[in-house]
């Protein structure tokens, strides 16, 4: 339970840094500013012990190949935990296999994503390898003032 709050806090920090990481060389893209896509969907995956060795790579690839192409997705980031020596000391969780962060304009965008055939295909491909009782999903709205 103590890992959930730091993960949510780190997720907020990641969202704040997305605009800078995605800036093209000729300046920021207003459509990719976090304030332009304030609805955040974050998923933390822990795989079953008997999952194939290459399951994380396949899951990450399908996030890009299937999920990122859903029309309501504004920004998608996915990957393994950062190495312990290159992440936030003492608070960053490393007890997961992959995490996914997706930005949408609003709840309707998230709902479209969840109901989309490509999302259903992703679940079909990878759901059998995910420890569903340990799956963590954080949906929140950016509350800029």
C-alpha cells in the first residue's frame, strides 16, 4: 500500500515532463502539452511467473502497435522500470514489469480507448499473462490552476 502513493506522485511528475520530452526541434507542439490532454490513464503491469520470457517486449510493442494508434490517444509512454540507480531513490517502485501512461482529452477519449477493438486485441494478447489481482490502474485529471 505504501508504494501506491509514491507511484501516483511519480506519475504526476512524468505527466508534467511529457511536454518537454516530446517537443520537436522547432518548438513545443501545443497539441501535446499536458494541459491540452488533461485526462491521464496509468497502468502498472506485473506478469505471472509462467509468462513467456519475451512477454514484456511483446506487451511494449503492442502498446505502440495497437494502443498508440487508437484515435483518442494524445500521448502514450510505456516501458520497464528505470534502473534503481537511475530513478528516484527510496520511493520509486521497481516491483513491476512494465508501466503504461496514456493521455486523453477527456473521459470520453478514455472510454473510446477502452471500448476500441485494438484495446480488446491488446487484452486478448496479454491479459492471460498479467497478474490481474496485482494490476494497478490510475485514472485522474490534471488539475492545473
